[in-house]
C-alpha cells in the first residue's frame, strides 16, 4: 500500500498551531531578561522562539497521531 501526506489536514493543523504559538503568554524576551543568554538579538530570538514552538507542536502531533497526517494514497485527493 502506498501512503502520502494529507496536505489539507497538515496545513489546517499548522495554521491553528501557529496562531496558538503567537498567543503564548511567555515570550523569549522574558527568558533573556531572566539571564538566559543565547547570543541572539531580539528579532532573531523571537523568530527562533516561534519556530521552536511550532516545531514542538508538529513533532508531538506526528508522534501521537501519525494517521492524522499520513493516509493511504487513494483515500483523499492530493492538494
């Protein structure tokens, strides 16, 4: 059997998670203010923070429910 990525489901999930990450109350700047030093300026730190947040959600979802994003090739029309 062949499988493929359900792109519609993946993009919908990414959009929801991106909105969630952007609303998180803890910001990377607070970590820097608390003494965490990473060598990044404020803009770079924010970009890394957002990317790490979304990557964490994606990895967890794929580990927990791979069938949510991987389907039999004939089940859904490719986007």
